[in-house]
C-alpha cells in the first residue's frame, strides 16, 4: 500500500511541476499550429511495424516498441550537452530540452522535466520485481524510460531516466529548418 501511495505521489508531483514551467519565457503554452515548416500533432505517428524494423537500428526498435533497456553508459547522448531538444526517434515529437538535462551518474540521459507534461504518458511498471513509473511518448506510445524522485532538488526533484536509443537530438542551430522553431524559446 505504501508503494502505491509513493507512485501516486510521484505522479501528482510530476504533473504539477511539469505543467508549470519555471522560467517566464517557457510559461507560454506551446500550441500546435499549421504554419509552414512547423510540425503538427497529427504528424507524430508511428509508421507500420515493417517500416519501423527497416528504418530503426535493432536496439532502438527493441527499446521503443518492446520496452527494452539499453546498457548503462552506452548512449552517445549521455555526453551531449549542446543546446537543443530531444525528440522521439520514431515520430519526431519534441520531448525534452537541453536546459533540463543533467548528469545523474546513472548511465542514461537524465532530465528534470519534459518539454510539456502532455507529451508524456505515465504508467505503473511492476516489471523486474520493482515498482516504477514508466514514461512513454504520448503521440507515438513509444517506451522512453522511467521517472524517479531522486533528481536534483533545485530542478524539482525528479529524474527522467531516458534510454538514449529512444531519442534523437536536434541541435539548436538546426531546430528552425527541421520544423521546431516554436521550441527554440525553451532552449534559451
């Protein structure tokens, strides 16, 4: 009963913290528009399974679609600290901003919060004999990793422990040309 209470508490804290972004520029709600060159929510869809198997490397497919976990310290994104955003590797849905990334020492890319809480699905995960909270991309329903309550207090206390194989990094200087202009404000 205590562990169910902890999971519910983590979800409540996560929802309340993620829905109100800390700095004033990020408080502006990002709405999906259909302006030329910008990606809309409708575009964040998974291709069929056969196409995915052809377009993804084996590890990314297993992580995103079969809920696997990459080996710790194996992702090049662990050492990625340039300004930019991290998107779902399949759908391109924006998930995390570089300013919310931190070194946790756990072996996986770690973030204090998602770009928008609405972009993340939270599920109870009782696999491997542990009670955890799984995080999935909302539009693609792709496995990303888990969220824990052992993150830095000054960043809200949460640690989104994310498989690098589930993400694609978009550098700040490429965001506009790739259709992510409206997210640039979150990187400054």
